[in-house]
């Protein structure tokens, strides 16, 4: 009996290995934290291996349009506003994974400006000596629009300390390289900085991260399994703990 059990166990293991896939995922940079936390458990549960490329929205669009091979994405909805990029995905609706609003940080222990109203927010931006954010991204594009709406776009250009990735924004503020940081709130949760607060209500907007399978995905079933996993109770708990709202 033990021999039969061992054979059955080995057969199941071989079947799992045969079904295992190397899944190529492209994800928005602001999803780095939760996806890196969730990927090991997904790999253990399914046997699939994730190859992940994190990037900003403009770079993701360029990557998708260049013909790069991939299976699935978890990216800002703005990616799908590009017609050429959208054409590279399987027909049908995308599946939302998470959403998050915008906030402001200062270095830990520094005075916190009033940003409770749009007028106060404007005054705080004009009063600061420097602001760290990532203009070349979906979130950065929205922040730029907010500055334009407030009539301070030109003033903020001179104050902007452009960062190369979302994670570098709180690092720049913590090091004193920028007086404030402005970006998606989940990215701003980091050592050495303190959250001033969210954007005031009339300036606030949530950025949605959505998922879709590539039209020519080599591992379409594994891609669908990842999307299902990212909407599971265990995954949504991690997404929520990371400062985002599961969709």
C-alpha cells in the first residue's frame, strides 16, 4: 500500500512539473511591493514561475508596442488608452486588481504643511523648495494636470526633483534631497518619511491597476490563474495592507 501511495505522489509531482509554466508578467512600478510579496506564494501554490518586469506607464506602452513577448499585465488603466497597446491583448474586459489615491509626504520630523483644501494645497506647493515625483508615469501625468489646474505648472517645473522609480520618491525626501514628495499614497509609505495627508477631495483621484492576458500569450491558462489569485482573499489582504484598495 505504501508503495502505491509513493507512486501516486510521484505521479502527481511529475504532473505538476509538466503543467508548470514560466509566466512573463509586466506590472506597474507602484505595484512592486504587493506583487513581490505575493509572487512566492503563487509560485508555491501553482508550480508556475514568475518573470516580472516593473516599469512606468510610458515604458510599459513602449515595451508592449515593441513586440516584446509577455503573458499577462497588472498595469495602470492608462496603458489601455493607447490603441496599439490595447490591440496586443485578448478581447474582452480587463480585470481590476487595485486602486489607490494620491498623497503628500515630508521628511520624518519636518513641519507638515496644510493641504486640507485646494487653496491650501496650492499654497503648500508654491511654498516648498522642491518636490519629488515621477512625471513620466500615469500617476505623474495626473499630478502634472493638478498643477496645471491650479495654475502653478511652470513654478512646479523649477521645483521638481524627477525620480527614476516610485520607490525613489520617499527615499529622496528621507535623504533631504527634496522637501516634499507627491505620488500614489501606497508608494509613500516608507522609512524616514511621514504622510502629510491625501490630496484634498476636489483634487483627489484614484489610479486603477487592471490586469489582462496577452493576445498571443504562450501561457494563457497560467496567466488567468495569476489574475484569479490576485483577487483571492489572501491576495486582497496583502494589497490592502500595502495601502491600496482591492478592486
